[in-house]
C-alpha cells in the first residue's frame, strides 16, 4: 500500500522524464512501468542517502537509456505531448488563465523537445523535478559542477529555441 502511494506521487514525473528520452508515448509508458518494477524489486538497495525521487529518477534515466540503445529508435517522432496538452485543454475548461497557461506550456514543451536529450533531461530535472544540482549529479552520475555548466548551456539553448519559435509565431499573427 505504501509503495502504491509512492507510485501515485511520482508516476507523472517518471512518465514525463521517460517521454523526454523516448519521444514516444508507448515507449515512455513501457519505460515508466519498467522503472517502477525495478524500483520495487530494488527497494532493499535504497540506502536513503538521497531522496527517494533522486534514486527513482536515476532508475528512469538508466532504464530509458538502455531502452533507447536496444531499440535504436528515431528520436524525431510525433510530438505526443502536444496531443496530451490538447486533450487537457478539452477536459479542463477554457477559462482565459488556463488557456494562457497551456499556451505557455505548449511553447516551452515544444522548445524543450527541440533540445538534445541531455539538455532536455537537465532542464526537466531542475525545473519540473525541482531537483538540486547535487541531486541531478547523483541521478546522471556526473559532478555537480558539470551539471551547473550543462544547465547554464541548456538554458541558453532553450532561450534560443523559444526566441526562434515565438518569433515565427508572432509573424503568423501579424
């Protein structure tokens, strides 16, 4: 029962991370499910030296990387997250603030999708996962200083993508 609570608490973010890596809803669902199974089977190895989420996200990272190596999938597949946002809009009503928030989320997610897997992972872990630089370093198996540098560079590339995408959107509106 306690494990079910952990799954409920982390399932959305695990799926989001898996989606960032696999770019396919079906593959992301499979990776997420595999991660929770691996985590359950490995609970005895969790030493509580870090947060549970950090430990779980490192499992997501390694499982997704293993899955990608096995499948050698094309990483430029259909943007399923766009479909998810459209479905959310239909089911959550159309008040102005909600639509504006979804629009911002859409452009941000679109820009993140255009980043490399490494950049998207660090941005996602830092902002959506609210992990510290040290926790991200633990998850990815690199030094915290490297994470800081990678995060800075990823932010720069994200800014460039947003500016490029939004410039195009502004031109369409005019």
